[in-house]
C-alpha cells in the first residue's frame, strides 16, 4: 500500500518538547526535500551499517575449504600454504555451505554468524570493494581504466566506502543520499539516520543530517529546573542558539547544538514510552551500540518513522601485527553483537524488516608481513555479511578470488584482490530493498551505471 | 647451625618431612606515600609456592593485595612502620615478615603565584600535591619561611635582591623526613616588576593566548599586554619544560599522566611548548588505546615536548626510532622478507610516515594546493612499490636493549631510549625511494634510515603539508594559500638557510597577518569569516575555561573523563588518523553555500554538543571531582553590577568582543536572579559564565 509522501506534521506533541526549541525544531526538520520520492511504501524498514574500522582481513573471515562449484582453483591447502603462520586450522573453522555444493569456513570467532548463516538469515558477499568501473587485472596494471583514488589509504578508502564515490571526494555519504531520497516517507521530521558512532560521512546527505546518540550517555540538558532564574537562563541559552550573526562557524556550531538538544528531547520522550526489551546484549562497544539501535527501533512508532538508517562501528581491525589474536577478538564481538541484535529484531517482530550489513576500509594482503607476531598489510576487495529475515541467506554471493600471489585476481604480488563486485552494486541491492526507486539509484550511486551486471541478489 | 643439625637428624628418622621456607623481598623495605611497593615471596621446599599476605596493623596503615602489592594510606600513619607477612599456603605455620617503613610523599609542584615577584620582600603561593606539614619552599635552593596550608598548597615569604632583577629563580618544595624528598618539577618566578605600561590591547593579547597558550588567564593576559607578542614568544621558547611524571619512580598509572597534562595545560609556564607538543601529537599519532601504560607513553610525550622547538628532521628521527611508535606502527621487530615463512616487510610505518606525518598523498604547491596533471588530476607522491621499498628500509630495528641484557633479533619490550638495529635482520637489498633516489645494496640499517629520512625531509611537500596542519591546530581551519605559502617558505628556509626550523615555523604561524586578523574579530567590525576561525576541541574547552576562571588542578584530577564524554579521550585517538582529519569539511547543510574545513567539527556531533553543555554545567554548578577546583570570587564580586560582570566575562573569554545580543542575553539571565546576598551574586556569576562559555560564541575562536 502506498501513501502520499507529503510531509506530515510531527506527531509528537509540541508540548512534549517542553520549552526547548520547538520552533527551531520544526524549521530545521521541515526543509523541502528535492530528492524525495513521489510515492512511499507504508511498512517499516531499517538498514543498519556496521563499519569495521581499520580494514578487516577478509582472507581469514571466509576461508575456502573445498570449492569446486565457485572457484575450483582454491582449496584449504592452497590457502594454508600462502597464509603460513596466519592460516586458521581447518578444524577450528565454522563450516558453511553454499548453493553450489562448496564448503567454506567462517573464522572460528564467528560461531553465531555461522549459525545464522545456516539458518538462512545471513548471506556472504565476497570480494566487494571500491570501483569506478569494472576492472580487469590488465586494465589495472596498465592504468587503462578509472581506478579508485588513493587505494590502500585508510582514510580515503573509508571515505569511499561511505560515499560510494571511488574517485574524487564526495561531500555526502550514500546513507545520507538514501535518506535524502526516502526522507519524505517518514511521518515526522525526526532524522532518518541515527548514528551511534558519531559523525561519519556515510550519514550526511545533501538535505539530511543524522541524529547522533552516544550509547550509555545521558540524553539532554542537565542543570535546569522550574525556578524563575533557571527558566530565564534557559531562555537566554535558546536565544544564543538562534539569533543570526552571519558567522559561518558559529552558525554551524549553533545548528549542531540545536539539533542535539532537540533530538535528545524527542528521543527521551519516545524512549520513555518504550517497552523494555528482553534481549540481552553483550557488554561490549558494538553490543552497547546495537542495543541502543534496538531501543530506538522499538519506539519507531512514537518517533513517526517508516524508514530508518543506523550507523554503528567497531575499530581495531588494522591488524599489522598480532592478527590472530586481535582479529579473533574483534570478530567475536561482531558476531555476538549481531546475533543479539538479530534476536532483538525477532523479539520486536521486525526481523524481516531490518537488514544489517558490514563495511570496512579494505581487505588485507593474503601474504603475511613479518615481525615478532604476524600481521597483514592494506589491500582492496574483501568479504562482507548481510543479515536479516529478508535476506536470502545461507549462500555466498559474488565471485570468490583465486587465493594465489600474483594470480589472476592479484593487483600486485602480495594477494591484493581487485574487487569483482563494486560497493555501488552491494549498496544498490540494499537501497532497492529499502525502497529507493530504480530511477533514484543513480543519484545515490553515481557510478552504478558503469556496471552492467545486476546487483547481487541477496535480497 | 643447631637447627640445621636438628633438621639433619630429624630427616634421618623421618624421610618424608621436607622443610618449607619463605623469604620476602625487598627487606628491609620502605615506600613513599602516593606510590606503592610490590613485594615478592619465595617459597622453597614445596611445589605449592603460593603465599597469603597480611599486615600489622591490619587497618589504618594502608593495604596489601592478594598479590603482595602494598599501597600506603593517603597520609603518613603513626607509627610509620608496618609489618608485612607472607604465609605459605602449603604450610600455614611457615611465614616470613618484613618491617616496612612508610615515608612522606614525593612533593610535586604545579604552579606558583604570582609568577613574577618584586625586588625586595615578597610572598608566594605554591600549588602542587604531596605537601606535608613541615614542608619547605626552596627559592633557588634556599629555604623560605613556609606556612603549610594543605596537601596541595603552601605559602612562603622571602626577599629577592636587585642583582636578581630579570632572573628566573627556580622554586621547589622539600618534604621533611622520613623520606625527605625535593620536587623535580621545573617552576620558577621572575624577579622584576609584574606589570608595566601596556603596549598591546587586551583583545590582541587574549586572542593570541588562545593560539599560543591554552587560553588567557588574568596574569598572563596582563603579562602579554605588557611585553608584547614577540617578547612573549622569546620567553616561551626559553621556558623550561613542564615534565611528565617519571614512570620509573612514581608508580603512576596512565590516568595520572593524563591528569598531569591538564595540570601542565592550566598551570604550566611553558604554554606554547605544551600547545605545540599537543599539536604534533595529533600529527605524529600514537594512541593510548594500545600504548596504554606510562612506561610506553611518557617517553613518547617527552620526545614531542623536547622536539616541539627543535628541527623537524630531529623530530622525524626521534619519532621513527621511538620504541613506542615502533610498537604502535610496527617498525619494531619488522623482519626482512623471509622466504621460508614467505613473509614480507611490514608496510605500516612506511606508509603512515609519508601519508600522515610528512608529505601526504599528492604533490603540493608551496601554498598547499595540489599540483595537477594535464587532465586536472592530483599527482600521487608515491605508489605501492615505493611503500614496499621504504618498508624494507625500516627492517631490522628492535626495542632498545635493556641495561645488562644482550641484543637479540627481537629484544623484549623496553621503552627507554631509541630502538636499535639487529643488522642481520635488516634488508640490505637496494631500495628505490622518492624522486627516484636509489639506496645502494649493502648499507647498514642506520645508513638506510638516515638516507630515507633525508629523502622524505627534503621532499617539497613537507613545508606546506606540516605548515598547514600547524596553522589548523594553533590558529584556524581555513588558512589562505598565501598564508600556507608564507609558512612553508619559512619551513624551507628560516632566513639563515636552515630547513625545518620549528621555532621559526611557529613564529611564522602565530605572527602572520592572517593569524592576527581575528584580533579584531567579526563582532568587533572585522570580516565575518576569518581564516583564523576554528572550533575549540574538547580538551581546549576544558583547559581554557579553567584558565579563564583561575582554577587550580593537580595530578589527582579526572578531567580526562570530561573530555572523553565529548569524544576526545586524551592521548587515545581512535586510530593513527587522530580524533579528526585536517580535511574534514563542515557538512553542507549547516552552512549552505559555503564550503569550509572544520577539523574539530568532526567530533562535534549533536549528542557531543549536548555533552558540552553538561560539562559546563558540571564545571560551573557542580564540581569536577577531586584535583580541580574553580574560584568564582572575582566574578561573584561583580554580581551586584551586571554590566561589569558581563564585561569581565567578555574580557577573559571573548577577547573583549562579546556581541551586543549575547550581552543582552546574559543580562536577562543575570537580572532574573534578584536580591543582594553573596549567594545571589554567586548565582548571577554562575548563570552568566555558564551561558557565555557554553555558547558557540566562545567555542568558536576567531
């Protein structure tokens, strides 16, 4: 069923905003949305991005065991030979199958994700990465086609994963542009995007900016009461935030502060009416973030949301040394937090309406780097997870690279995979499921038209 | 002897018996209040070597952990001895005891007020920690007439002589026995008139101190107005370093190192050095997320302090060979390529030294703008092959060899002094570096390293790359290309043919006309968007408000937690990319039609912005926990005269340029608090200061 996209007035009563910033909230939340779609679905959907900062090593995340169906050139023994001291013992891998009768192994720390995969709630997207256009090894080596800017640089590749603009620096993120396209479908002016991971370009649209919540932190202004002196001070605070002074940085800082105060007021009000969730989340950074996301999804009705995007993160994946230890710790946290989050969507009855996916700077070299403890260096294409009831799980999407140094998929000589699926295609599958019209996909993923193959069909 | 004979005879009759003995070290033992002592127990004669630790008296004289770590009480107990006993768990009848003498704490010195004293009779207040009754203030080593006020404050009086005029006299504090010790912190007073005729406007001095210091305080403001900017810089370049606690002697944890940063930032007399070192630490990043003990972190902070006013090439080498950096970016124990394990040299340090610390990703013009090829594209400074070649240069280095130990291929972790080479682990093949420089095969690790650092140091990018970032950290987010070019030119040649002279670069950054443009800011008739504008980062918000309020802090403060609430855990950026990127752009919808950089805005999320209001609330209305206190008296005294109160706040916090509408807002809040009592005056000061320093008019500097 479709409903008109005309912006609805904020359903939370103005009284609930207290004296604070109701007027500025409305003006800020009711900007005209040029990209907004003509029609909107009436159901609820959410996308949750988990960004693994540092560049997660895909080669030890999804390991081929016996894969005649998807890439007969690969085998566990070939993997183990190149990986040397970094090879994960085959007996410790969480074995998964695919529709081609192959056997792969997920990292030993990914027990929960493997179980979700086997229950068809998780799909694996292999060798996805930043691309401007499809790229062969010869084209890359001879610089005969457009190549993403500043490959192997953390900041640049994080940015490209977040902007889906593999050349040039985009000023907006693809999450933000999806929100621009879909924003009009929400029935309140509360931001479509909520980041529990601070400011990240993924969340910034041309017309929309995210709400941010720091998991575990007090929401809202402290130190005011109903005394005349306090009321006068609050009124002075508001006037300092609102009068026009013509100075750009002061205006920007004022807008951020106004947004923060308004968002906190609205969220506090909504969360106060939310029923507590029974799902227990791990007491970890990502666990706390996803717990916060679940609490906000739980009050989607109070917030007037039909479409939401969330951004969470975990750092520590830049495993130049101590990789076996550090990646294991990180992936265990990811697996346990994602499992708890999936459980919470079941509890809320929205498991089919929430899709969670991973991103990361890049993959890492297949060949280890030396040192007292082994690690790996910066590479390119890598493997990622998509989770949710709507996901066609239990299968592997994309083309698995041949794990061979200087082999057919290697960009140089250390096992640096030239991606065979672009981030744009990966994102387009997610955005299409989310409800972005085909006609709007080009505005979200400007390079999508360069890729003739259909986006991966995991949704 | 008799016992041994007895034992021998017993054993002959009772072979199953084995004598269990316990020995405890150190013995005898002593420990200073404020530190701790780790005891060790050796149990022989049984395979069960565990002991339980007890002490006598059991309470009131400190505590001992199950692992034998003794922590003294906060103050010296009477008597100042305890008996520590280790009892064998295998043989509870067997134990050993040690008499432990508890000594007075080590005194540390944070600040002296005033910082300049007249010729003749004078008195000073000394702030610090660990003071005990009987402590003496030493003036150039001479004991002064001292009055003990509290563990963190002493007052003292003495006489200075005309011959000392202009001299800096070191001040120290000596605690009495038991365990008499003298502070090692470098704090001094200048003999001479504290103030003379002002040669600068307060607006200029206050604005300058937001760039060259952690904001103005009343005394420094007056001083800079008196001596001028050039002279103040000269003094600052000569000021002794405010130290970090020595991990080897203090037993401090990382939180006390973080606390000392704030002590130095609020009270240190070497404000500019602290500012520059903090800026350099955000370019040459190591993070306490991994380097999380004082043993690791303090030697690195000391390099940044020492090299803040040195040559950039010295800084490059000291950082490169720092074991802490070596650990953080994997240059320590970086093995040459190993064909048997099929490993290659680690690329981490090779990449980040160039990308983040020195030249960046694309070739720059002198003014910091990118050079473009014929298609209008940026030109990379290096490619993956260059990285792999530099990675080979950085092979073979390991932790410094511990005194008394023998150099090994992978020395055990040790952080004092520079890393050392283990030559046979160095890749001696030839390497092709920047601009095609080829290092011949067969060089030593040190030869390769020096040549590689020279190769990078002499790349034309370094001046604009580093110059622009120093401008962004000290002055403003959006310097014009011409400003960057002026600073880069000084980097390239300080006027005497020297490249990389950081003192000259800092002078160029701070005295540039664009840095001074905001002296008369947008609210004093200046242009609206000045290049010197930037958002205060959370650590500066805290330090500069405290300085403006004349606060005192010491090593027990927990201000780090306050900064962490705003997204900036001191010394612990999330990655080597720092807390924020120099290229971070303020989101377009916040300032439509204007594209401006705002690195600090990357931390300024809506929720962190709310947290900033709540931080100010804690500072002004609540308390900051132990180790930090503000005194609102100078402002409360103006509570009955609201315009004067607002003016005082404007002078200290807004360079005397508070916009009229802000003044009106503050007056509205002040006048809503009615009455004439002291409590009313304080409430008025609180309301006005809260509004001023939580507002964007304070948090954005011009």
